[in-house]
C-alpha cells in the first residue's frame, strides 16, 4: 500500500496501523476556547480531581449517559454539579437518569444552553451565562469547572471511504478481538476505533494489540 502525506511525500508499506484518535466536541464559543485547560475540560475523569475543582461548583454540558457519568464522578470532589441540558428531559438511559436524581450534589438545569463562559486570567473559569431555550431570559451560574459531555468526533475524514466505519464514524474492527479493519494489512488502534471507553490506558492497550496483529500479518505474508 502507498501512503501520501499532506506535504506530498509518499511512503510504501506492507502493513499500516491507523491511530489518529478522536477529538472531543466543544460548543465553539470564543470564551470557551479562552479558558481551555483553565477550567474548561472535556474529561471529568482526567481533570475532575484537580485542586481547582475540589470543593467548588462545577457545570456539565450534555444530556446523555456520558453527561450523567461525568456529573456523578465530579460529585465526589465538587461542592455541587449542575447538568445543563437544552431540553426538559435527559437523553440518558433510565438507570443513569435515576442516578442523577438520587445524587444530592447533582442538579439538572433544564431548558438552557451556555451562552458564554465567564472567568479571568487569574482564576480561570468563574461561571457561565445560560440562555433559556423556552424564552428570552438569561441567568448566570457560578462554577470553577466547565465540562463538556457532548460526544467525540473520530479523526477519520482523511480516510475518504478507504475503511469501513460504524454508524458513529469510528473505524470498525472486522475480526472479533482483533484490530483488523476492512482492508487487508490495515489495523486500527486507540480512540479512532473506540466509541465506548476512550481512555489513555485502553488506547495504549489496543496499540499493543495492533502492533502484534500487524507483526503476525507480516509474518504470515513471509515478510
């Protein structure tokens, strides 16, 4: 197979491992970009235990299982966690919704979206401006943490149909418990083929799997 870089270089290979990852979805606000890594995060498990969030209110944007999981995790450290959802009903599964309702430190702010992330250079995030989805009202909510839980987008656009993807756009593994893709000699590892766990440790593990699968493939080819 022949690989072409954006710089016009070409590389020939007998096997390939696709490990381009997935990127967290953000709202696209200028203020959100300003405070990334200073109170704005897309991974509560990664950042939730940091000192800046301990004992302070935090906000989670989203309405699915991931949002509830993030809020539940953050409640171990934050003084209060507000799930901000644009509708009047969460998309999460019933058991996850019940978990949120039963958690005394978790509150759902219904029918609102984030209009602006508030903060300053010294403290980072200090709160948000929320806009109602049912009228023209706005409100401010205090928070030291602003967490996004609105999904991820796999970095597969460059493949241009070369590999089979699942309905979420992630590279499909075509052999059970193996990293094979729909193209012979091409393997996939990490978040580009994982729409469930998306953790560094699982990405590293599948990287090892893909390397072993590629090595065995090359050996079978007599290479």
